[in-house]
C-alpha cells in the first residue's frame, strides 16, 4: 500500500539567502557561523535581513563543524562492504553536504590496531571531527600519540567514555518478535550477533522479552558474525529444530538464513516467518523481501555531528528509535 503525503514547501537554502542579500554563499556562512572571516556591518545587516525574508534556518551540523573549524569529517567503519555501513556513510555525506566539509572514509577491517592507526592519521592531517563505528565496545584512546579533539561513536562502543549515538536495540527487537507472535507463530528462534558486542546482546534480550510477555518458551538460539556467512552457518543449528519463525539480528545474516532455508526446502514465510534488523535498501530485494526494524541513518548522522561541539557530558549517549518496515518475510502481504 502506498500513502501519498502532502509535499512540504521547499526549505530555504544558503544560496537563497545569498541571492536576496547580493552576496556570496561564503559570506552568508561567515555571518551565520560568526566567522572565521569578518563581515562588514552593512553586509551583515543585509544578510540578516535576507535570512528573515527567506525564512532560512541554519544547518545545525554546519554550525557545529564551523565552531570546530573542521574542513573534513573522518568516518571509520569496520567493514565498508557491509550495506549497513555504506548506508551510514551515505547519510554522513548528506549531513555535511551543505557545510563545505568533505568525508574521509577509513576501513578498519574490524581491527582495533587499524582503528588507532586511522585515528592518528586523521589527527596528523588536522581532521578534528571523527565519527567511528568501533570494532568492539572497549575503545582506548589513551595510548594514541595524538588524539583527535572530537570523536563520536556510532552504535558500538558501549563501554567507552565517549559521546555515542545508538538506537534502542532491545525495544526494536522486542517489537519485531511481538509482530511474529501476532501472526500466531509460537516456536520462535533467534540468530544473533557476536556475544562480546552489547548491540547483539540487547537484540537477543528483546527477543526474550517478547517471548516472556507472550508466555512462550524461547526457541533455539545461535550466535554468529554480522555477515551473510555468519547467518548461513548459524541457521544450520537453528533450523535443525522445529520452528515456525526466527528473529535474525541483521539483514546480512538474514540473507544467509534465507539461503540455508531454501537449501533445506523451508519456505519463507509459509513454513518459517522471518523478521530482521537494520533497514538498508538490500532488504527490499531479497526473495521474499525482508521485514526489518529500520535504523534512522540520516538522523544518526545529524545527531552524531551535532555532538561534536556539544556542551553535554563527554560520555553523552543519544538513543534513537527504529521504525518497522513490514514486508512479506514475516507473513504480511507485500504492500
């Protein structure tokens, strides 16, 4: 089912202000961010009047970066080939598109040593704003030769004393499994992520919460890497038992589960309903399409960048909500 929403009026841009004021966009930026260059009082007045006339609202991300005097944003992810991190990178690029900054993407390959090398390389190049999805929940910056001044963590890093943006993994997983229960599924297993990651434990806890609330016994559970192979291997253990549904921690794992199910002659969703997590574009193109708890990638990026110059505590954690994207894998009709 498609819902048509009324189109919102176009938001005024910095270019609109520059046109009305008769200045360059750079001058508008200097006025909005109070620097780094001085603007003549008469020109400033024209820009302020143009802002009022156009209804322009300054980009808070741009203001945060300007305050930090950063011309680049460093982004470090553990796996650039993973569609989840590709979606994160795209959202970060969109968030800084109007700031004049560029995004430098670093691939840590899941190595803490590589993460530290990238952090120091960024710092050496004067990159003072870094967003990082760490490979583990422990992040030790104390041994860095040169530590970047502004580091914000994405999703992982639960044990690190650094600002972090994450989602409510436990509640989102609980919602997904409760949806499977609402379809009448009662033997619900779980394919979860690595035991040493808090996000994996929280999603598995949400699975248990929904089953407890429904008075159902947990089905089989298996851990594996957040990858297609991880899901495929874990499914060999889970699908060997009598199930009618499974909650899978990530879409990449779910792709592996779908393949294993097909090889075993298990039909999805007729024999086995499936609900997963992340919200990348790939979920729409599996067969059947995957029902998933979608993370708000653009909001995650904007929020992380707004924490760059936050006056809150240095270990502030912002938790965002996921949204359900319902497709055929859970037993609902395509719509």
